[in-house]
C-alpha cells in the first residue's frame, strides 16, 4: 500500500516554510513599519510573526525522532509530544510578550 503523503514531501514543505517564514515576516514588517513610520519595531514584529515557521520545522524533526524511538501507538509518546509542544508554546509566548513590551517601551520614548 502506498502512502498518501510521504515524509520527504512533508520535509520539503517544512524546509520551505522554515526558511521563507522569517524572511516574509521581516519584509511584511518592514513595509508596515515604513507605512506607520516605525521601521525598527515593524521589522521586529515581522520577525516575531515569521519565527514560528522555523520552530515548526524544528519540532517536526523532534516529533519524528521521538516517534521513531518510542513508537507512534504508545501513550508515553503522546504525553511526551504534549509536554514538548506545550513547553515550546509557553516559552515562545513568554518571549513574544517580553519582546513586544520592549518594542512598546521603545516607541513610547
């Protein structure tokens, strides 16, 4: 039986997403920053929007490594994946909030 989606095609998609996401975020942030006359904050905000695409690419590799090592059908695998994604999401959220607070602080000055 042939797979509908193979790992190689998904890998290529994540490579494209991981490399173009931050670049497109910076470009969009620069354009919006120029329009609002806040170029530096626009670039940083655009980068914050683009970085998760690179994180997704990294998490894809971690997910595959854990699944290959433990197996896809075990509850411990699901728990590890849940903890991993929750931890990465929480850390990303905290960093994003702090960076956005710094951007607002710089804009106020």
